[in-house]
């Protein structure tokens, strides 16, 4: 991950472009999942946007949170939560979160319902 620096588990984008990051999340069973990403951006050029994605076992069908739209930081200058609802995981499926992290943007924590 050449664009990222890691500090106490947070990831900061050190590249001069937006970088996409997929994070697989462990699930206990099927159903609708809620994901929350805590992130930081000092301004619009450092924004962070995420969406949750539930996939079937064959990775041929995907259920996105928020209708497939990325949800971006609601404010800048302090860490803030990005709420993602509506991702569905079928039996044997998987859940991941995809974040678009702007230059100097930081992904802090991801929480979800397993």
C-alpha cells in the first residue's frame, strides 16, 4: 500500500490523488448490515467517501448501501462518522466497505453489525 501511512491503525492517503480502498468485513450470518466509517479530512480536497457492499458467494450479485452512492464526510477538521445502511449479505456471502480517500484524508475506524 504505497500511498498509505499507518498510525495506530489509521490509514492516511499520502498520494496526490484519490485512492480507493476495499476492506473485507467478517459477518456472522446473512441479512441487512449497517456499517459506520470514522474518517478525517481537513477540507473538501481531503474528503473521504465510503459505501458498503454485500456480495453473494459467487461475487456475481452485489447489494450496495445507500443505493450504491458513496457517502462523504459530513464535516471537516475533526473525525466524523459516515453512516452506511442497506447492504445485504446472503447466506455464504461477504461484506466489504469501499472508501475513496482524498489526498491527506484519513480512515480511522470501521464498525459494523456482524
